[in-house]
């Protein structure tokens, strides 16, 4: 059964009437063609789904009334943070979408020596807003009621300085000795997984990662593209320590 689900960046409670933001109204009213009286599900990232019904639907937008609330418990016990070398265009969108579906808890986009994408100022702000919308859409589709954080893009060294101090830190390296089968269980610690951009990590980037406490992780005998490597590692880690 298809669930008509949309994200609303607002406080939600049973009995409240909520003006649907532009994105949610477009999805529910124009794409799914819901009308007055039709049911939907709203979420705001607080870990709950809110049953609602459409009470206003017109060209100016829509409103919904919240009729029920239920806790959603589908977050992975493995808290993976993906530190991702910024990839070009749709590749980055794909990475964010699929990693969200696989249960990643957060994203840290970074620029490095071999990055082909450089983001600053207004361009960085627009890209960040777009990335966050991609993650929200992936949560709508996958049933997640908590939205992974997407940090502002920053240089690699600055990103490492902002990571939680108690995290297990791994960088994908085809020459590393350690594989997923030999990793110790991270327990409640966040697991930060670093994946390079299209050109990979440079020697200086690798030195920065090593200095930041990252150990190497080998996935197998083949070299994977940036949009493949992270997803393969996340799926394997979730299968071993998470909920896949």
C-alpha cells in the first residue's frame, strides 16, 4: 500500500492545522493529486509520523489537520557518518539519496586536493540547501522519521577538526590490510566513513586523514568509483553491525 508521506518543517501535534509548505503541497496536491478529506502522513524529523487529512487544497496551497501520532523506530543502531569528497552534479545527489535509504546518520561534504567541485559563499549555500532537500526526499520515500544532518561543505582538515572525538574513523583504501570482517564492533560510538572524490584522496589528503585518526578499510580486490564505494561499504557495515 502506498503511503502519501511528506516532510513539514514545523511543530506537529494532534488537532493542529498545518499550512503545507510549497514542496509538500506540490508533492501531495499536484503530484499525488490528493484532495480535501484525503489522508496523508506528515513528519518533521522528531522521530514520529503524524497521520493527517487534507482540509484545504487550492491553487494557493494547502492545509492539513493532524489526526494521530505514532513513534517510528527504524533508525539503525550503527551511527554511520559519511565524510564524502564532494562529487560532481547528480553523483552527489545519488550518494546522498542512497546513503539515506541505507540508514546513514549524517553527512560531512568535504573539498580536498583532487576535488573537481569548489564551493564558496552563495553557491555553497544553494548547494547545501539542495543536498538537504535530497535527503528529506529520501526520508519521505524510505519511511525514516529522523532526517540525517548534512553539514556545510568545508575543507578536509576543517571537517576533521569538527568530528566527534569518540568516533571510530575509517577511510576506504584499496591497499589497506583491514577489511570489514576484521573490524571490532564500534558499539555506541559513531563510525565515520571517509570516501574520496572522483580523483581519490591525494597523498597529502591521506596524511591529513591519518593524522586525524583514520585507519584504512579495504573493500575487496577491485577499485570502486566514489558513488559506488561508499554505498558498498555502508551496506556491508550495516549487514555486520547494523540492521540489514
